[in-house]
């Protein structure tokens, strides 16, 4: 703009006009800065207190603000998370309705109850107090401005106050405050949504962990009778063998006693030999000595079997395993087959084609849970006599595990739903619908994948692919 003053008065007016234009540009720039700051923090999820301070700082550069605060309704309680008050000091307890029930009776409570924009002067506030509409806490401002914001999950507003008549807010100031309030509300609504999603994620993560544990415990309960049976079998013949050994030892003692008596009655060596031989035949000493060896061997084998069953069960039910450790997948499969064998042995034959595999960092007990789910499902798919084939191989640093059965198969329309929570093709009361869903999640956390192929009447094959992990990830713990 070119200045062409015709008088001192004209020049003064043009200077003032330029100043007003400059101030308007400054305010426009400041507003853009405020919105930019809010958008930036919305993207980066900065700390709320810091964001509130930046909003106040930027606003106070273009508007005279003596008191400023943000009020929210959180779980039906009024809460002031940020406040700048140059005239009154408020304790932290007084800024939340839970600890300060009288907050509902103040100016803030009045504004949030009516939930509309308000521009109150000193006389308006005193009149409302006289009429019993509210109670003033602290100094009475000359002007009190409230702009509300509302979103689906948030309700609140922005408050500014002035205690000097000469510092009353202009129409432009209030327009700026209203515009900024809208963006503050949008930001806080988005922030709260993100926080809610994060909280829900943590809750789902915790629920998944509980489901894994619950499913595992349900499976262990289902197998408890079978495991007890497996333990009782070897314990039964160990006990029987030990009882036989006890009788043998008694008879050996009798033999020795009678041998001593016989020797004392003999008069020559020939008679002694015949008498001893007769006693050996009588008590079948040769058989006892040979059979005792077999009994002891069987007892050792039986106790070893008990030890393996108990160890496999212990490894499978290792509660709360969070740390990764190196393990051999073949060993995990062997342990799991041993655990579920009682469920399968009466109607299934299990064939193992296990090739040599490298060790990999993993959560063994979680993988055991997956293998158990697949083996039991395969067993349930076989109604009479059938074969379950378990095979492993390693290709290109990837371990491939296949669990295949020749059972009844799965309908094509059900294949896409198999890994959905609570989906099951089993009769009511025979399945939770969580086994395969949990298995899918476990394999996914191991950066692997699980797929299924099936044909009705011919059988089903589950394929698991797990990457070989030679080094533990930096953010994981090692057992």
C-alpha cells in the first residue's frame, strides 16, 4: 500500500490502519501456529500437560489472558486438567469433582451443565449467584468467557477470564477463542480415542494370555484321567514286581536256612551235593535268579517311563513361560505326543517322520500347546481306526511341521473360519472353539504362519512354518 497523506490526521489514520492490519495478520499467524501445534501433537501423541501449556502460551501472545483453563467431564465428573490462574490458587484436590463436590455449584459447573457458549460480565455473575444458580469461588472476574466442545467420547470447554475492565475481550478475540476451542476439542477427542484403543489393546492382550492359560488348563483337565492311567500302568507292574521280589527273597531265605540244617545232618559230601541239588530244584533257584534280573530291569524301565511322562507333563504345563529359550522342535513334538498318547492310542496310529532340525529360540510350552491342539483335533477327526502322521523338515532357515490325519475332513465353507475365536465344528460340550484361534496367535507371535488343507472323507493337514531364530531379539528375555 502506498501512503499519500493529505494531512497529519490522514497520516495518523493510515498508520493506525496499517497497525490494525498488522495485528490481524499476527493473530491469524498465531492461530495457525496453535492449530499446527495441536495437529503435530495429535500425530505424535505428546504429553497432555505440555500441549496445554503450548496452547496457553500461543494464545496469550495475541490475547490478553489473565486466567485460563480447560474443563472436562470425565466419567460424569467435572475435572480441570490444566489451569493458569494469576489471582487465585487452587489445590489439586479442588480441581476434581470427586474430591471437591462443590465444583458442580461453581461457574464451571454452571457452564458445563447448560453447555453453551457464555460471555458473562461481573454483574451477570453476581446476579446468578444471588439467584442461587451458582456459587463464586475466589475473585469475581470482570469478564468470564466459556466455549464448549463436544465429541462422541468427550465433553468439555475452554475458559478465559479478565479482571480489568480495559482488557475486555473483543469480538475478534472471542472468534479466535471459539476457533481454537473447536480444534482443542477435536484433538482431545482423538487423543482419548487413542488412549481407549491402547487400553483395549492391553486388556485384549491380557485376556488372550488368560485364554491361553485357561485353554491349556482345560486341556490338561481333559487329559488328567488319561495321564493318571498312563502312570498307573507302569506303577502297577513295578509294584507287582517288587512284591514278587519280596516273596523270592523270603524263599531264598528259607532255602538258606534249610540248607544249613541239611548240611548238619549229612555224613559225606556226596549226600550233601544231592541234598543241595534237591533243595535247588524244590525252590526253583535257577529260575528265581534269572527272573529276578528281568523283574529288576522291568521295574527300572517302568520307573523311567513314569519319569518321562511326568517330565513331559511338567514341560507342557510350565505356567507363565514368558522367556524365550533355545529348543528343538522335534523334542517338543515327542513330549506332546507322549502327553496325548492316551487320547489317541485306542483308535489312532501315530507315524513320525522327524528329520534333523536346528535349535531355535522360541516359547516351547506355547508350541507344545499348539501341537497338542492339532493332535487332539486330528484324533477327534478319526472315528474308528486311522493314522496321524507328524513330519518335520527344515528348508531355507524355516522349520516346517505337518500334522496330517486321514479322518473325516472339514467342509470347504468352514476352512476360512477355523481360526476364528469360538468357532467349532464339534458337538456342543466337546469344544470351546478357542484351541485353533489360540494356536494361530501363538504361531503369529513366533513370526510364523499356520495353514490348513482338507478334503471331506480323506482327511486334513495342518502346516506350520516357523523361522529359525539363531539370536534372541534385543527386546526379548532369555531363559
